[in-house]
C-alpha cells in the first residue's frame, strides 16, 4: 500500500499568514493527490484535486502543487474560517490519507 | 442537487452488529461508486473500501476485511455498511463519499457522517 506522510501534524498561525502543508508519498503517484478541509463535527470538503486543480467554489487563496512523491497545499493568506484540519489523499491506487494537519489560531 | 444522506447515530454493545445507510439522490446511482471512510475520535481519516454501484462488487481496504460488508439496494439508491461483532475500538464516525462528476478520483460529495458508539 502507498503511504502518505503529512507534516506538520499541527501548527499555530495568525490571520494573514501564509501556510504550507506537505505530503510525501512512499512511491511515485504522478498527480493523484487530493486535499480536503475538515471542520469539527463536519464531513471533509474537497479543496484541491489532481494535485493542483482548485475545486469549484473554493477560494483562490488555496493552491496545490507537486508531482511524483512530494506535494504541497498552500494557503496564501489565512482567514478566520480556515482554522480547521487538512488531509491529503492519494488516489493513484486504492486510497490512502495522510495523518492530517490541524491549523490552530496563534 | 447531489446528496448523500446517512442514517442516524447508533449506540451498540460489544458483540452486536450495526448497519449504516447512505441514501443517494440527484444523480444516476449506478454511475458512481460509493466509498466508506472511518474516523475514530480525534483521529484521521481511514479509507475502508468502496462498492461498485453498477455491479455491486465490493472492495475492502487492508485492515477492513472480515467484519465489514458493503451492500446496495438499487431500488432505493442506497448503500449500506454493516459491521458485525462490534468492538469498543469500532467507535467512530463513518462517512460515505462519492467521486467528482468529472470522474477524477476525488470525493466531492460526502454524507453527513454516522456516529457509531460501542460501549457496554
């Protein structure tokens, strides 16, 4: 099975900060990475698919990059509604999630 | 609009069984597989597997074989997750999810989640 190593597991940031979350795959997976945002008590929400495609309706401050084994989710200017957990997912073969990143208010 | 609506919370004793439903609407049910995801309290997301809604063929992820069964009732466009011989560690929120309409393997649509609590 393909493993996804996500970092950091948690972080503190302020409104307006640039935030970067990374995921590393245990083998090359082309661009088969998706990113989700999850708020407490809610289902995950798709932000980015195919490593860099912004899902419809998602603000442009969210972006994704990477190919092969290394992938990044970037929030260009953190907003109050962005404090949440973020999960990467590989969909190259079966499905695997990273461990998640909790973004908290500094 | 596309919706996945799951059944309500369950409280079960160890050794019992539970069946969670996921009713789909707003699209042709047979065109998109249904995936199941587990999230234990305070933990990350775990993919449990998926069921082909065209053939009914299930695929179970490693670590989720033996006590779980995916099934369908196409007449009511509903997918089911059944877990038998429940253990305390099965306590979690269970989600169903569906791929993007453009068929890229990412999950655009999710059920609201079903909390299953296993406690004596």
